[in-house]
C-alpha cells in the first residue's frame, strides 16, 4: 500500500488463527445405509439407518473422524438422533425437523450443512476454548472505531480490497486478508456536526449469516461456521461475534441506508441517523403550526382527515426533511397536528419511556404542587437525552399554545387530556390499571406544560 499519507491510517491486523482452524476441521462423511429401511422420514436420505442401538452406531462410525448417520431412538420411537464421530468418540444429538434441520438454535437446509457447521464448531471450540474465552480482551475496536465504509470514500484507498471469495483452499498464513472489510474506519473520521449532541445509542444486533469469510469488527477474529456466524447491527451495519456484541460500547452511529423510515423508528436512532438534535418531524410540524398561527380553535383536539394524516406520514417516511407540509399541500392545520400526534403514538418506545413511566405516574399522584415539581424534576432525569430534549421542545410549544387560550380554547388541562396517552403508554399493564392511569397521565402532561420554564 504505497500512499503518501500511509502513516495516517493502517488497516487492522486480522487474526487468522480461527480461520486456519476452520480450514483444518474434519469434513463430514455420510455413512450410507446399504439395506432398504422401512418408514424412513422423507426428509432424510441414505444416511438414515432406522432403529439401531447406540453401540451399533458407534461400531459403524468408528472408521473415520467426521462420519455421521441418523438413527431412530430405541427408547423413544418417532424421535431421531444424529450420531457423529468427533475426537475419536461418537457424539449423539437429538435431531429435529420443522422444514429445516436443527439440533440447537441454528437451522439448516440440509443434514450435510448441519454436520459441516457442527464439526467446525466442535473443532474450533475444542482446540481454541481458552483463546475464545479471551477473544474480547484487547479489541481492535478501541483503536479503530468504525463507521460504514461507503460514507468515507477518502479512506477506501487505504484498505486492502478483494472481491468476495468463495470457500476455496486456505491461503498461505502470511497473506490472509478478509475478502470483506465492511466497516472499519477510524473513529476520528465520524462526521458529527457541531450542532448535533452526542447521544448514546445501543446497537440493534440481529443474528446474521455472512456469505464468504468474515471477520469480527470488534476483536478482529474470524467468524467461524456456515450460517448465523455472528450478529449485525440493523441500524449501523456493525458485524461482530455474538459474545463480542455483549461488550461493544453503546456508540451506534445509525446509517441512513439502514434506517429506512421516520415514523415508528426508535427516536434516538432517528436523530442519530439524521444528525439532528430532535426528530425532524417534531421540528417541522411545530414550526408549521406556529407559522400558521396558534389561534385555531380546538388546536390538537379536533382531528384532521385520517387519510391525509397518513399521507403526511408517508411523505416523511419517503422524503425525510424534504417532505412538503406547507399550506399549499395541506390546507387544514389539523392534518399537521394529527401527523405530529401520530408520530408520538407510533414510537416503539414512547417519548416518556416505559422505564420512566412508573415514576411519572407516581408524580401525578402527588397533591402538593411543590413536591410534585420536585418529583417531576427527578423523573425527567430517567429519560434518555434525545427523549428529554424532544419533550422540552414540545412542552415549550404547548405552553405557547396555552397563551392563546382565549382564541383556541386549549388550556393546559385540555392539552393534558390530548397528549397524556399520546406521550405515555403503560408497559403491559392490565386494562383496569391502564384506565386508572389516564387521569395521572393527564396531570403529568398538564404539570409539564405549566412548569415548562422551571423544569427544563
């Protein structure tokens, strides 16, 4: 890699030990049954030997490492066992089929794939148990940081490039470079605008199957196995081992290519993906409502035409901050107020989060205004920063709405009735408790509006 600015960035050193081990793992050898077997399940092939004992299976498999067969259990007819030769002994696994084959969490299209993956896992976990236990210590992640490569074209030239490689012969020890360096770049290059606060966000990891060899972006070790080798963050694309995912810092930088929608998207995820302080829906709707005047009678109480509100939602999901919500597009202001309320209703975690909910409800039950204010102040500290900032902005707006109460007939009490259940949702309570809570939800929002200047 000859570059003038070579010293500025060096690609990480990928640890190839586990990759080597995967190449050395025993290969599956199907032990076919020579005679005709009655009642063979249609999803098993000639590796099915019918009802034979453990001892018979052990005898048959003793010839070669990696050999396998399937037998019906003598003790529990109708259940099946995968007998597999590994480490000079026969291992027996209860075998299941629900359209796919599995013995544990991973599901496979074929028995051959299941056995291949099983042998790799057994081999690596036997040979490298100690190594794997220490894998998460001294991660490269600390030094390198990450973000998706496509966002940082200037750094691309520094990374070894090679196409996705099919599983072929093992490369020589010295020249192992993973075929895919998906998202490693220095943390320093993260383009954070000075305006956007640095909200913390946990990664949204989902089990993932990687095609071709893949390396963990936390510990730099190979992700072994055929399928479900690790997890991928659905919001930023970070790829790591399942065990490494437990120690990755809460510093997810959502990428707009992964975050596809605006409504019903986690609030912190949305603001980090768009690099803003608050969800742009909230800012844009409130600015539009205030620009058109706050005197409109029944503001927030009168419902707009639901099809048009849905239309606004689609515009935000499709165009983000380019969505047109002007009076040319939507003449009726109640459509914009409806779209704002819908945004809060559809949040997967409400603005006043499930975690903080009980504390806020307790606050609503306090009769003494001074004590209630003190309790509210404490409850607000339980909210994630992006939620707290959005709540602050909304309450300042609703306070301005109440200043035109003579014209719009919307007092803080009325707004509490409208926004209580919109901003607060009981976490899985029974219907009766949830019904009793409505009164306190109203009181909480009413107090937040009235004391907005003191609380935030």
